[in-house]
């Protein structure tokens, strides 16, 4: 077996339909939309060129669970989900037809309405303007780190939850996180870790935290002071905040802007396209 095969209902449905139509071959993606292959269909199942067989009963299981991605192994299919000791909830890789997201306590880690996780990340990166050394505070599936690393010299990305790291390892869209030579990954709590970084280390900080209700301390003045301290003079912060159009989102953004200013940031501006705020170290 070469590269692993990762599938969701988006990739499996065309195979089942082609088989039902009596065809002996069909095209699909073996990696959640990144590449395409031709698959041979037999009464037993769908044979991938990677040497793996998806049995028809397994294909039905995948179609019955549209909120999950599965890894195909020589032993059969494995759902890409894990129990998080941190949140005491199951985290799962959630398919979108393109780059997947993670459902964390049932909440998607990226925007999926009217966009997809990869395009959502492109908006964040456009607002952050990565260059030089970048701190990506909350790794998740690593999309911000991966896209930042295409423009920056070096990216340090931090993730608290080993269960999320496990999903990132299994996600084809997260592969550059583990292969790019200018991305360093750390498993730990960025709230504590940042205190150990020297002053003026980073040109850019990308701060894409979980919801305020799940990680309030990452929206606090003390943490913002640390982010300001580790930025170089003139360095830029992008802070994802979420829903600029709801009353709750507007209130949260107002609080974030005020606390960033109190923490010493200047030119604090809302960026509604990226659902966040940018700020500069004075
Ligand atoms: C919104 S997601 C980040 C998405 C990410 N930027 C991406 O491109 O996929 C937030 C992530 O922060 C992680 N997290 C939560 N608290 C953290 C902390 N204190 N330190 C580091 N990571 C944390 C969560 O486990 C989750 O994976």
C-alpha cells in the first residue's frame, strides 16, 4: 500500500451509483478531493489502485454516516474520530466535498456555510499577511499554518488537543503540516507556552481560537499582552473572532477590539470578510 485512502459519502456515492448502473470502472478521489483515480468495480466492491478494496457493505456504512470521513485499510474502514480527554467529547473529521473540518463538541472548526474550510483559511491569510516568522496559536487541522508557510519564512503552530492532532495526521489536506520544512509543531497550551517566548520573536501572529465559550482565556487582555510582547515592532496580529453579523458576534468583536487596545495594540481594525480583527504592534 502506498498513500492511504480517505473517503466520505462525497467520494463513495459515485462508485455505488456506477456499480448499480452496471459499470466496471468509475472515477473518484482517494483523498477527499485532492486527486482523482480510476477505481475498478466488481461484485465484491471497489478496488483502488492503491491496492485497497472498499466492500459494498462498507460503502453503505459510509453513505449512512455523512458527517464522518473514513480511512480505508487492508482490514476495512475506520471512522476518523477520536475521544478528546481535553474536551471530554468526540472530535470527528467532517467532510465538505473539499477540505474537511473538525467537529469539536459538535461545532465546526472552520466556516462551512457559503464557503469551505480552505477558502475560509484563505480569507484569514489575506488579512494576516504572513511574512518572516509567524506564530499560529491554534493549529487545528493546520490550514492556517500550511497557507502561512507558503508566504512566510517559518511558522510555529501550537495545538492543545492530542485528539485533534490525531485527526490532522489522518487528513490528506493536512499533509504539508508534517512535510513542510518551515513548519514547527508543538503540542501544548499556547496560553502557557507564549510566556516562555522571548520578546519581539515574531513578525506575524495568527490567532484562530475556539469559540469564546470554550476558551475564554484566549480572548483575555493578559493573553493579548503576551501576543503583543512576542511580536516585533510593526508586527501584525490577525485574530479570528467569528460572526460579525450577529448581535453576539458584534459584542464579542467590540470587547476584543477594546482589550487589544488596552494590551498595547494600535490600528485595531475589523476585517468582516475574514470574520476577524487585525492589529499592529505600536
Ligand atoms: C478554530 S480551531 C483552529 C483552526 C486552525 N487554524 C486550522 O487552520 O485548522 C482552534 C484549535 O485550537 C485548539 N486549542 C484550544 N485551546 C488551545 C490552547 N490553549 N492552546 C493551543 N491550542 C488550543 C483546539 O483544540 C482547536 O484545534
